[in-house]
C-alpha cells in the first residue's frame, strides 16, 4: 500500500469520526470504511516490455473485479485472505490477513491482459506495497480507539468502536457475583486477561500479547495436572513428589503415600501441580524470554520441569536471604527494664550468698541483657533447624522391595529414609540446646565473684564458729 495515501486517508477518517461523534455501530461497518481507504498500487509489465502502475482501493479488489473491469485476470493471491479482510473477528485478525495478502501480492504473478483473442497478451503483475505500513496503521487505530476526546472519555472497556480487539472472556463468580477473566480450557489465574482465542491480552490496550511475532497463549490445559502422573512408575512418581516438596507442597497436610498419587485428595499432589502449571502459564506470559516451559518436551512433567527448577532456585535464594536477616535480627530484643535487671541480679547474687552493689547492677545488667539476646538467637537457630517431612522425603531413595525392607513397601517398590541424625548432618541442621538465661547468669556470677563468694562463706563459717563457741561457753558457766 502507498504510505501517504493510505495513512492520510485513514487518519482523516478517524479524525472525522471524532469530530462528528458518529462512530460506526459495529466493527463490520468500521472495517468496510477502512477497506475503502487502503490503496494498493499494482504494477503491470506487458510482454512487449511496457510497464504501468495504478492504485486500487482494497474494497475494490475485494470485489474480485473481472477482466472486463480491471483489465487483467486478478484474484488468485487475494482469495485465501478475502474472508478475513471482509469479516475479520477483530482488528488483529484483519491486519494479519492484510499482511499475509500483501506478502503474496508483492511477488510477481503471471496473468493475461485483455479479452481472449489476438489482442490479448501475457503480463506479469505485482503489488508495490510497503508491508510495514500495515503495522503502523494497526497501531494508530488501536490507540485512537481508546483515546479520549475533549467531550468524552474512552478506554479499553468503553472504546469508540466495539470489536476492534477481541474482548477478554469474563466469568461470573457464583458466590460473590464478581466478574473475572478465565479460560475454559487452560490453567490461568483469576485476574488474567485472556480473550476467547485463549490469547493473553494487554489490559491497558486490549492488544494481544506477542513474543517473536506470535500470540502468547497458555500451555498447560485444565486436566493436565492429573494426566501428568498417568503411566508413570512408582520410582518416577516419588521423584516428582520430592520435587513438589522442594517447591512448597506440604506433605504433612494430607495422607502422603510415597510413590503413589490419589487424584481425588484435595490439596495433595494433583492440586499442587495444577497450581504450578497456572503459575508457569502466567509467568511465561509475562517473561517468555525465560523459557520456563519446555514445549518440546515429550512429557507433561518434562514441560513443567524448567519452571520447577526456576522455583527451586527462587526458594533457595529467598531462604538464604531470610536466613541472613534472621541471623542479623534474631538477637534484637526489647532491652530489659531496671526492675527486671534488679530482680535477675538479686537472685543470682543471693543464690551465690553475696549481696550486689550498685556497680554490680550495672555490670551484670549488661551481662543479663546480652544473655537474653544470645538466647533469642539460639531459639531462632533451633527453629530454622527443625526438620520437616519434606526434608526427610527429599533425602529418600527408592529400592526394590522384593529383596529389601523399608518404611514404604509395595510390590517391587520401596523407599529408604535417613534417620534424623543422618538428615541433620546432610542438611547442616544440627540439634542445638536452648540457652537458660538464669542458669548462665548464675554461672558467670559464680566464676567472676569467686573471691567474694569464698570470703562471704568464710565470714559465715567464722560467725557460725563464734556462735557455737559462745553457746558452749555459756553452758560451761551455767554448769560451773
């Protein structure tokens, strides 16, 4: 199509609609007007070497004019695209057809000029079309359709011409009455914009999302989560269960059965795989360049595996970050107040048999506060080191139960699990004791104040000896 003529005529037409506010009642009427304003120059080269060119409106060409009208046999390249240019489902389908037609029409096509007889001659014709202009016009129309005017507001939900973009399919929640986007065929999230062709839609423009020129569509269909386990060996199922546990499946929340899957249990493996497939579909639509779904894999699990590995890495990095924060802030506690410090120091000193001084309250108050911080850090570490069922299952190995015995045993299949000590060693999660703040404070006081304690004990012993001597002397005097 000629750049200036087509673009200018369409721009003038769109501006005139904004001025008059008399927008087409339907998409078909709008496309009919667009077809009148798209001009395609056709170049004809006769067998005698003469060359000529003429602009034809797309509307005229779609009428498939005969030789008596246009002058030469025309239409072979247009027929495959004609229906989508006359009655497209939306603007994207229209311009896809237009670009496809132009790509064919720019190639030289042999034909004949004139009516049959001695005057008829062979010709070669082709379109002198700039296909890139089609994409420019497409974008211009999309933007125009949702751009507000001085007197009215337009947007994706209230466009100037309905049907320019395929409307996302909305479903009504039977409980809340709210409408949300949903596909009837694929796993997609409740807030995802997806049209009736199951193509992801940009909610701001209504335009179909694309990657490498192709519409982005979800990969995993509803029902694929259950089908993923069909025909698999128990060893393979257990391997998948280990992967699922590593990315968040709570094995303790249902009747977990190693190497077996009950597809009827809510919240178990199948439901969790459906959630992963939904996440994979959604993330793939947002970041298709990450290749989170292996569409060429021969199995459903093979297709999902890249996303599971991606999720594992994210969980590991998140856990490292949280662990780092935990170590940095676990010791942060509300400092004990003066009464709490006095009570703790008094008890430690009384238990040791000595009386604290003002200096002792300052010194051992700091010790008491530090011990509380250490105790909080230790408790946080103990909590981080708690083993989960997922930890233990993740270290499990399968074996042939016809020759060995293990905790999970079926005909020809079994699973060996590590002991808690083995699991802790493998995972670097040692079993740690808690810190008893009162005991540790008493021990420190006894160590640091050993001299005062011994002196106090000596004074107490001498006092006791003097009291005993006095008592014996008084008895002696009475007897004397």
